[in-house]
């Protein structure tokens, strides 16, 4: 890797876009540099499942032509990014980290991919993830593990592990992930980058491979709050192809970004700091809360009493929906088809060979939760818990503008540490799941380092429905007050 | 106990394809036929990542149907996923409605033997059709899947177990079909499967209040097969009970080749469909404005039309029922009545033609009323010729048939074929004289008191005159000559 490629890698998304706009660097140079960095570092990291150099360079050349013709499409025109392999990309294999989709080349692109490409973003490839976004460590990828650039023995978090690791390793300037129970925020926290899960319905799910339809939400990751906001600005908005996407106009996320935290009422859910946190996590989170006070915000004690039922409700609703969403992988029309005699054997063999242990586990959980005679006790009751969780937040937002707390009880754990213990793995999401259940926007912003390991800690902010503006502004204020630790050198 | 000691109890589930241009959740055409999988897109193929968006026209037609049948049209209803694996079901689930359907209650008016009855409905819901598996097409013996039909919108219309005979069931289906066709909601085609029916059949001893165990019968794509299937199933269930056995709840398939039903799957083997609310679609809202708009769009329905024919045109109930069964026929009838002056006498004459000769010709040719070459005005012209005495009964029939086939003007046909009625007394007298001279024996017997022979003489005279003699004059002349 050349010195130039390394230097260019330090540019944020917004900075890189500005540099292209000013003619200081070409999109081709940026893209070649990104491809060189991926080439040099991804053997260690494993963030990419697929790199698409030709497609990326063609997009970069087109962006350069626009720059010369003064027809730039957006502030990110010509900037290399990458996508979690859950987003369908026309003509570029998309697998959701599963063998059952190996070789599947989509005939269409997800709405958010269309929007990014229409804005001129250069898609360099597809990022590693837990199979069908089921997991919190990226270890459930059917293809290879992804490693945390801060410590290669540790997980980057999941399920959007590749999306966070690729940023922390400075391979690309921005990425997209999806968040069903914390899958953007957890890896962002573990890798020391910013990750935003928008309000359910703010970003189109069309062309995003479904895990749990009522919880899934695509979102951006960036090395700064501004970068994440910039990507969100491009992908947010109503999509007539997604009936659950909101018709509400999209706010300007960038203009209010530097508005500071003065006067902000920051709710601190007492259940989120009631013990069970690693000391390094608790210390960093409390320091962040103090920083808010120092900036003129008010801390407000709030209660989210149903947090503890969140995991149980989530692990009924998400597998139930998944068991249905994954039924289409039957070997008939696309993806893997096992050798078999007869229809039943075709189904059984295809799904036996195609799905890994975690999807199988969740298909069984979900099938059971929906079965006749159990529906009321499981699925229906979980939906009621969901209502209670939402009411907790509604109540809290009467006295505060957003709530703040940990993303996860721990910093990035070691690969293999929880792989054999699904329940322990599920608990990594205890604080993030409630925002999905309540359909609220949430984000993770770096707030310090664990003294013992040097690993980054993220602060989670959760806001009112469609109030991404306040979340981003608050996160940006913290980023200014407590500059995030420098990213590790992977070389 | 013989079959007659048992009461048959039937409930019907009708699947009616909605006449929309595009499918229920995507923009693909609903046209019948086409190369396999030509009418598909990522959405109806169930590719990863796709999402359904409800076709607004489907909702309108569901509301229209609910209003026509007197249902409670729900302000909010919910789509649900019905989960099962089958190659013709691309997503592994069918998007349907379950706990909260769009319509509840309502009734279908059924007239049978002069008695009108409302057959209650349980519910109406919206859902998507599946594709179909295609066997024996590939050289290697493998099967294929054609998803052209996958995602075509359906209304499922479920009746209460209110029907008490096969005749009632068929009358119910004909009434429902006529209503749906009048609404423009469904094309009523049983053969192509755009109007399909499953029957829940049970029997109980007459006088009993307790319904017997039911079986669901599938695969009846004509009224004739429906009758065969239900008759067979009733006999089967009665025989079972007679032998001391029990009817087992199950789904049975009608085999039209053998005219019998056979077990498809038992209750134990029944799928657990694991219904749950479809998370990709928000609850369906029916705003009052939509209900009002559809209410204003409601056409006159067949039973209202039949009532109007009885009231304003003094038609017998039977005539009226036949006329309204097909919307186009009823419209043709009304145009012909109008062209004939609109009086009840004219209406009865038109009705006789439409339900008689024209129904026969239509049946033979398979033509709907709108495609008939005989226009209402041309039938009115035929009636005028008959009234004027220019055309007799047999001649009129020949003229109508020819006009039906060619679309020629009745006058022209009459002239070209020489079908004009002969009212010239001299010509009739000549014919009568000839017949009486040749039938001396019959004349003797007639004069001896066997007046029934008048029919014989009329027939002979008409035969001689090639059916063109004016019947009234023929009669009068015969009577005069025989009486003398």
C-alpha cells in the first residue's frame, strides 16, 4: 500500500467528497486507494465478502466525468463506500452471509443502493455479516469471521460486523448496515465508529434481505457523526415500494448538527446503569453523561421498567418473523438447490445444507412460537410487551428529549468467547433491542476507551420517533467535547 | 335410515379473481395465459428483499362487493401470512387475511322455487392467488412452476352453513356469480378458475339441531361437478353413519373422471398455517370517503333488477330470474323492451324470445348478449312483423335464427326466404279444400263428434302451406267448412 493510499484513507466521507468537489483528488484515485487498502488489510480483518473493483472504478470514472463537467450529484459523489451484504445490488452477488444464497446475483438493487448510486457514491463491495443478520459477533457468517481492527482476537460485533470493521480499518469512507436488535449500534460501539439506527420507516427496506420485518431498519455508519448524517440524508425518505416507509418529509440532518447540547434534557434510564456493566463501560458512559452536563445539558432520571422483558419479547417476535421470511429459501427459484429425489427431500436437503446453526435455531424457535395453541402465549404476549416498552419511552420523553446509556454491557469480546452460548450472546443486545421494539431512532457514538483493554466504548442515544435531528446534534456535541480515540493502525 | 331421512348442510367458500389490470401486490398483468412466468417480477417471484404494496383497486372492489352483499365493511382490517411450503407459493407464505377480514356478515339473496332466502355470509377477505405446478412438460420428466397467476387478487367469500340442498347451493353460487359479474368484480368463469368454489358438506338426521362432522370438498370447476361431488359426498357420509361409522373431518378432492371424492388430508395431517399479522403491510384503512364513493358506484343488482321486472313489467318470477343471471343479457333485454314500446305485453314477448330461442342460440354459439348479431332493434322489428300478421310463429323463429347468425335485417330475411305469412283467404281456402278432400275419413269422424281432430286438420293445412298460413285464418276457415 502506498503512502498516498494510506493518507487518503484518513479522510472522512464528507472530507473526501469535498476534496473531489474541489478537484484536489479524483474519484478514481480515492477508489484505487480504497481498493489498495482493502487489498492490504482485509486478509487480517475479513470485513469484505466481495470486492467489486471493476464496478467501483467504472463508477469512479463516471463521477470524475461529472466533476469535470460540473454536474456533481451530491456531496458524496465519487466517494468509495461499502454495503453490508444484506443489500441487494443488481448484477453483484448478494448472500446475506449465507450459503443458501451463494451465487445469487440479484436482478434489481435495493432502494437505498439506488439512492446512493444516484448520489454518485462508489460501491466498492459487500461486507461481512452474521448469516441473515442473526448474531452479535459476526461469527455466524457462513463464509469467514470478521475481526476487530482494535484487537484482531476480538469480534467487531454483529451483525453488521463488516460495516463497522471496514470503517475502523479505514478501508472505505462510509458503510451501510441494518439494525434489527442492535446490529448497527453494537458493532459501531465495539469498533469505535458512529452507527445510526433510524426510526422504523425512515429508511426503505425494499431490496434489503428480510430478517424480522417489523424490526429491521437500514442505517449508516461513519467515522464521524457528520459522515453518518450525510449518508442518512441520502438514504432516508419515503419509498412507494415499501408500504411501511413513512411519508413524513425528511429533515435536514446536517444544518443543525453543530447546534450543541445546551438546554438539552438527557434522560438517564436508571435500569440501564443498575449494574451488570463492565467497569470500563460504566466509567466511559458516566463520563459522557458528565460531559453533557458540562455542555449545559440537564440530566434527567427516567425509568424504562420493561427493559428487562425486551430480550424475551424480541426472541419471540424476531424468530417468528424470520421463520416466515426464510421460507422462500426452498431451492426452487434461486440460490442453493441440493441434489434430491422428490419435493420434500429437496426442501429438507437444501435448507439443511444452506442454513447455518443460528438461522436453523431461530426458524425452530419462531415456528414453535407461531404454532397453533402457542400463538397467544408467545407471539401475542410478546407483542403486548412491545406496547409496554413503547409506553415506557413515551413516558420518559415527557421529561427528556432523548435517553442516553450504554450500547452494550461489555466492550468487544473475544472471538469464540460466546459462540457456544447463544443466551450469553443474546444478552449483548439487552440495551439496544428496546429501540427496535419501540420503533425509535438510536445511535452509537464513541465516548471513550476501556482502560484495561484500550477498546472503544460507545454511548447509546435513543430519541423520539423521527427525531434523528436531536440525536445527531447531541452525538456531534459529545464528539466535539470528548474527541474519539484515534483509530488503530492496521497495516 | 335412507338418504332422505338426513338433512344435508352445506357451506361454501368461493374464491373470486378480481378484475384488476394488475396483481394485488405488484404491477404485473393479471391477464390469463401467456408463456409460463412471462407475467412475473421480483415481487411475485418472491425474490429476497421484495415487499408487497397493496393495489388500491383491490381494496375498492372488496369494499364494493361488501356493500353489495350488505356486509359490515371494516374501517380497519389486517393482512396475515398463511405459512406453508409448496413450489407454486414463492414466498413460502400466502398473504391473506385471517382474524380481521375486510368484511363481516352480509348475505346473498337466493331465490328457489319461488321462495327468496338470504344465505348469510361469515366473511369476505382479500388474498393473493398462488401459481401452478406444471407436470409432463420437460423432456427429462421434471416438473415446472408457472407463477403467472401468483399474486392475482382474490376475494374469498365464505358462507355460513345455511344451505340445505345441492339445488340451494347452486342457486347461491349462481346468484353470487351474477352479483359479482354485475359489479364488474369477477368474470364468472368457472372453467378458467376465476370463480372457484370449495364446499363444506355434512349431514345430520332430520329434525336434529346438531351439525354433523363436515368434510371440505375441493376441485369442482363446474356446476355439474359440484352437484356430482356433493351428491356423492352426501351418500358417502350417510352410508358411513348407517354402517355405524363416523364421518372424519378431512379435506377431500373431487375426481371428475370417476365422479367421486377421495381423501386428500385428514385433520391430523392438516397444515398448521402459523398465521400472524403481515409485518410488511400496515393495517388496511377504509376511510368513509371510500365507502361513500363505492356506494355511489353500486349498480342495480340482479335481485333488484328481477324485482323491478316483476313490478314494472309484470314478468313472472321465473322469467325475471333467468333474465338477470347475466348482466349483459339483462341489458340486452331492456334495450329490446324499450325498442318495442316498453309495455308489459311487449316485455313478456321479448322475455320469451330471450329466455327461449335466443338462450338456445347463445348457448350453442357461446356468445354473450353483447356479441349477438341480432340487435335489440332487430328483435323489435321481428315483433312488429308478427303483430302485423306479416310473420307467423314458425316463420318468426326462422327469421330470428337467421338474423342471429348473419345480422341481416328481418325484413330482408323475410323477403329473401319467402317467409311472409299468408293471410289471403282465397289461398287458405284452396289449401283447406285440398286437405279436406284428401281426408274424407277424418272429416267423417270429426262431424261424428271427434272435435279433437281439428288439430290434425290445422297441421295438415300448415304443412301444405309450408308453415306460412295465418293460424287464425286457417282455424276460422276450417271451422266454417267443417261445420257446414
